C-alpha cells in the first residue's frame, strides 16, 4: 500500500492531491494543515497512523529552507522515503533541493493528472530504493525482456511493441518500460506521441549505467502508466552507442521493471543481437507477403545456428489478409514454425500510428485489437503458468 503524508496550510492543494490519489493510487492520505514543519522527524512519525509512509509532500506554502532541512535529515534516517517539494522554485535552487534529498519538485498549480503522475513516480522510486536496500537474493526475480524483431522493415514491429507496452501497462502499471533500439530511425516517440527530454544516449552514460536511480530519471512517463526510453533525436548519436552498452542497459532495466519491451531496427544488426541476448521472449513479426515470410525463415535459421534464440518464441503474422494469395498454412510451412498470433490488416491500426495513440490505449472496437490482446496475454503471469501446452497452438483465421 502507498501512503502519502502532506504538510501544507493550503486546503485547495489538499483537495487536488486527494483527487489524484482517489483516481487509482492505493493507500490513503494524511494531511497536517500547517506551515510549520517539524524540526525533528520523530515529531512527525509520532503523529502518523500505522500505515507505512512512502511519499512525503511538503508544501505549498511552507518555508523552503525548513523543507530542505527536514529533507536532509530524512535522507539519512529514512533514505527510501520519497520527499516531494511543492514550490515555485527558482531554477538556481533546484540542484540544492535535490542535494538535500528532495526527490521531485512540483508546481503548486499542478492539476490532478500531473499530481497523480508525480505521486506514481514517487511510489515507484520508493519501491525501487527499498528493493535496492534489501540484501539481493541470489537469482532474485528479473523482469521479462520482450524483444520485437523482424528481418524486414515496415511489417509492424513498432506498432506491435507500443501496443504490447500499453497493454502490459494495464497488468503492471508503472512496471513497464519500452525501449527504442531502432537507434537511427526509431519512431516509438512518435507512435506514443511523446517528446522526450532524454533518450537512450543519456541512459548509457556511465552515471546512469552505474546507478539505476539516475537511469530512471532519464525515462519518460506515458499516460498509459508506462515508461519510455526513446531513440536518440539525432541519428548520428546512434553510432556512439555500443552493443555492450545496450546489453548493460537492458540488464539494468530488467532489475527494475516487471516488463521491458524492446523495439528494434529491421534485420539483425549488432545492437539487435545484443538485445536478443538479453531477451527472455522474442516476438518475431512477419507480414503476409513472400519476401517478409522468407526473410523471417532465413533470420531464424541463422540465429538457430548461432544458438542465439531466446527460450520463448512468439511468431506473429501481422496485416493478415485472406486476399493476399497466401494462407496461414503457407506462412507456417515457409517459416517452419506455427503462427502464434494473427493480427488482421486494419484501418484503425494505420490511423492510430498517425495519431500517436496505440489501439490498445483506447477502447477501439477492431479485429486487430483482438490479436494484439492475445499477444499481450502471453506475457501475463497467470496465462504463462498454465500455458506450457497451448504456447504454440495453431491460430484459426
Ligand atoms: N495490422 C495492421 N493493419 C494496418 N496497418 C498496419 C498494421 N500494422 C502496422 N501497420 C502500419 O504499417 C506501417 C509500418 O508499421 P511499423 O510498426 O512502423 O513497422 P516497422 O516498425 O516494422 O517498420 C505503419 O504505418 C502502421 O500503421
Ligand atoms: Mg519501427
């Protein structure tokens, strides 16, 4: 359970914060209506009810110096706690606030949705700090790393990756990150209508690769309760990112998130192979045309020879179309593996790419939605627990 404590004399902000929590965050809010902050955290703890405190929100309308002083003490006594300062802070002060142990700064004018995103992030970072402070069990659970691959471009990898991420966001809110490893021409940002401040370039810097909290500061929050790490804005930067850095990045993210969804560039470039090595699951996408089906066949053959195929495979036939001149059986016999999920060609999908809103984000009624939901379900722990036999059951088209 999340537990929020707010200290402020501002009743209007208290109302907004309560609405933000009521809109879907577990746990309750306890407010102290005062502008006087306790000098000693013990005073605060004495006044709390039993639930564990995860996020402490200071302000609006409390003295900033007092807030920083309290944050400094808490940073030592209760380092996993997330302290948020609500203040119109002079930019020159931000660094000082962060050094004092303030984890985030919120504008007093923030609306309910903005408050909710920030509280979610604060809970998430509480959980991850708590996890890092617990002694790591050997073989502690790692998230699934789901890579979406195809030898050919334009078959729907990005469409499928963004929909998997958005779909999984419903199973594990804030427990999903999508990473765009089509480093040169990636379009996850456009597919999710994001304008990211930071990209993979920042996420592979030494400071981020040594500290997962720094890494997480470079992720972009998406309204479907998922995180995104988008491709560099300038394709030139892609050349400076090495396969080793990509491997390390995915390893780190898998420690922090239940699901890491990876979109890739067409073919089997070095970066893609480095990603494949970290994948627990590979989603292989083919269209319903001869070049794309043959391409998948030879791609899988090469990887099999190199012993690079991840344990769990999902073959997706995208843009399935009964008028293409090929049948599902033709596709299966050429690929040499059963088709696990079939997604029909759909206008709603093409339209969703242009709007930057994946079809699984909205309640769109469309045959493609059914296929995409089936695919997402394959990563649901309850489905997997019973799936050994039906993992590759033939799809009916
Ligand atoms: N099932 C589908 N029906 C119709 N259009 C689709 C479908 N899947 C993908 N598309 C469209 O095909 C184009 C290429 O898809 P994209 O996901 O970018 O492919 P890739 O990442 O493999 O290059 C996009 O415009 C997308 O909207
Ligand atoms: Mg793509």
